[in-house]
C-alpha cells in the first residue's frame, strides 16, 4: 500500500539537489505545502505537486509506484503544461478538489512574506502580482 512516506521519498529523490529561487533546498517548499493541507490524498498531492512539472518523474512513474489514482489525477491537474495559459491551468486546478486545496496551500507558501523577502525586488513584485491574480481567479470561479 502506497503511503505518505512513499510520496515524501519520491519527492525527496526527485527534487534531489534542486534549489529554490532564494537558494534553499527546493524540497522544503513541497514539505511546507504538505503541512498546509489535511487528508492523506491532499498531503500526498502536496508533497508531489511539483515532481511532474519540475523533474523527470512522470505520472506513469507515480502510478507504477502505487500512488493512488486520485493522487495521480490531482498531481496531473496541478502540473502546469508547457505553453499552457494561466487561465487554462487554473481552470483545470479548480476542477479537481484535491488539486484546488493544494494550490491554495502552494500559493500561500509561495507568497509568504518570509519567502518573498528573500527575493530581489523585481522577482518579488512579479510573483506578488502572479499570486494575487491566481487567488482572484480561484475565488471568482
């Protein structure tokens, strides 16, 4: 049976030595997002939410590892596709309740004052706008 520990192990291996925009180990972000949601499937999705988008791990890899189909579907919904518009992406996220809960936690973590304070002013301003627009879109739809 696939467990939350399995999801964390996959995320740790996938993100490996990746660093975030402020130079910290990237894995800290999905772990914080995981802490911001409840429920086993939401927590699994949260820790895995960037593996398909940002690493060589595929949805098929997750399914093969025994990841629950609901989690694979939510990871698919929350993974932005190349060339996809923000509107199309967020519309897909909204359609999946697990992905939507994780996206709210993801935005909360990404837009936290502590995280934004570590970025250069131009990046900080761009991301503040991006996250505010996303929150507005999610609230209206």
